[in-house]
C-alpha cells in the first residue's frame, strides 16, 4: 500500500507492506506512525537512536536515525 501526504507543512511518501514501513521525508521533524494491529497480541516497543556529525571543511551535516528494540541490551 502506498500513501502520500502533501500539504503546506509536510511532504511525505510512505511505502508499507506486511513486514515493513518505509518513509521518505523532505526534512527532519517530528512524525508519528499510527495504526491498528491485525490481532490484539501485536505489540512492538521501539526506541529511536539518532547520531549526527558535521564535515569540518563545509556546512554538510550527516544524520543517522535507527529504530532499535526497547530492551536493555539493544545499544550494546
């Protein structure tokens, strides 16, 4: 299923299948992915880890964002 959202403040492209959701965004921001599970037992807790760096010779920034399981050992 493909969903596209275009309005004055946000441009978003979302590709969903039975196992994944891929988002393509024009700019960083606060976003929420909301839905209903097919069964009542479908629960998944995630944490977002974001890492950034800047090139010393230019104004280029690199930002990496990862979704990891919400477990004590996820960052190790």
